[in-house]
C-alpha cells in the first residue's frame, strides 16, 4: 500500500508523498556535528533517486555505543521529516535507506570521540557507487 500522507509542516495538513531525485550536494564541511548522524531516507516504494554526494568532510562528536550500532531504525512513514525524527542512527555518519543510484565520492567522516557505530549504513539501496569513501555496512531490508 502507498505510504500515508505526511505533513509538510510539524502541525500542518498532510500532503501526498513527494519525490527527491537528481540532487547533488558537494563541497560541504562541518565540525562538531551532533550524535544523531545524517539520514538520507526515502520510504518503501518511494526511494530517493540519483543523489550524488561529493567532496564532503564531516566531523561528528562520536560516543555511539554497540547498542546504538545494532538499533533498528523505525520507518516513521507518517512522521514529519526532520533531522531528529529517527533519534540516534545506527551509523555515526551517513544512514542511507530506500534509495536508487546513490553516488558517494571523496567523503570523509570522522569522530572526536570513539564511536562503535560504522561510518555508513545502507539499507534497501540499489546502485550505490562509492569512490574514496568510508566503508559501507549493508543491512538487509
């Protein structure tokens, strides 16, 4: 079944699910990124498409535990899409889910403190290409 409509504002009316495709993010530098991580997550049947991430360096605070690394991240199909909607992610850097044709090039992800989570987790990602990027842990959908 199609996902339920989602609000486009925290308390706003629900809208049909849209698309995110043909997007390039490049030349990004950030320090002291919080413990949550960065999610690039579509929905079942509504994947992100043709996303390119390149020339990115992110420094996270770290501190993630083995329990955080094993955590199953909920879908939250009807939730307002915002950066903390999933809580602490199972990757300290990039959490990738429900995507097609995702490209990672020249990506550096580091932590200030040790972190038991992997730098990148990919779930239900087809056509993932990585060049000069951290190791990617693929998790079955």
